């Protein structure tokens, strides 16, 4: 290699002046200082990005609340009667479209298991055939922001069937829902006979009296049969006294 190309490049240019004291500079210390300043600048930029994202998150949260307000106004009958329902719905669709461009999307949780990171349970409801802790109704819609949760959803989940309140049995006992279904079925004759035989019969004290009184009031009493008194032997004195009244008449005739 020759120095001819280098000389042609430097033709017409003055060589740079080397400042005094350059040879004594500690390049390693200067490079370390430069790295430290770069890390400070990077930390500052990261902090600024976090602040900007927090402000954006707050703004998106406010816009989500505006969407809730528009949804509530769309259900107002008075506004709908005045023809404002279509305008509110159009404004809401436009707002949701802007939110979608910013990475905000509503959650669809019906039929899924409730996740504490995504949902806030505000109520329970018994749904036969639905597994417990399954979302059956969304009270307040939740939203995702990119890969983050912007707002958790407020939902109603299915409760186990055993959470039903106890039902009072006609026999005075408290039974669960499963036993209530069994008691609603007709009892078999043998089981009913065994149960009636096991339970002591309790008859109210007033029933016989009332029944006898009713029977005596409705049925006429039979006439008493005449009873003949037994004949007594007449003593001799009574016979003489019975014949005595005829003697004075005969004596009166004799006097005449």
C-alpha cells in the first residue's frame, strides 16, 4: 500500500489542530463519565414515558366513564321519546371507535370463570346447571388497554345450588333444596303407611264432644218404653179399708 490515496483526500484541507493537553487525558475515566450521563438521560426519558402513559391511562379512564354515561342516557325514556336516542348511540359508537384505535377494547366475560384480576364480584345468583363462580351477568363493563387491564368489570356470578335458603317442611322441619325436591314428590303407599304408624295419633279433646253433640242434635231421641211396675201383694187391712165405705150406706138405710 502507498500513501498516495490518503494524500489525494487531504489535498486542499487543513489538518485539525490538536488541543494542548490531549495526550494527558484519561480516556477510560472520560468514557465512564459519558456512560453515566447516558444512563441518567435514559432514566429521565423512562420516567417521562411513564408519566405520559399514566396521564394517557387517566384520560382513557375518563373516556370510559363517558361511555358509561352515554349508555345510561340511551336508556332514558324521556330522551328517547324526544328523538335523542339515535344521536346518543351514534356518539357512543364514535367514542368506542376512538378508544379502539388507542388500544382500548371492552371485555366479554359472560360464560367464563370469574378471574379476580379482571372482575369484581358484586352479586351472586343461583342458576341451575351453571358451574359456580361463572359470570352470568355484567353490571359494569370492563376494558383492556393493550396488554393491561384499564378497568375491572363488575359482574354477577353463579352460586352453588346448596346456597339456596332452607325451605320449611309442612311437618315443621327445615330442609335443604335437594330435600325440598324430594318432599315435593308423592310418597309411596308403603312409606306413607310406615310413617303414619310411627307417628302417634293425636286426637283433639274437643272433637268427640262436638261429634256426639252434633249426632244428638241431628238424630231424634227414641221414646222411652213404658215400664210396668211389679204387682205388690195387698195386705188384709187394706182390703178391709177398701170395703169399709159401703157399710155406712147400709146403716143409713136401716135407720130410715
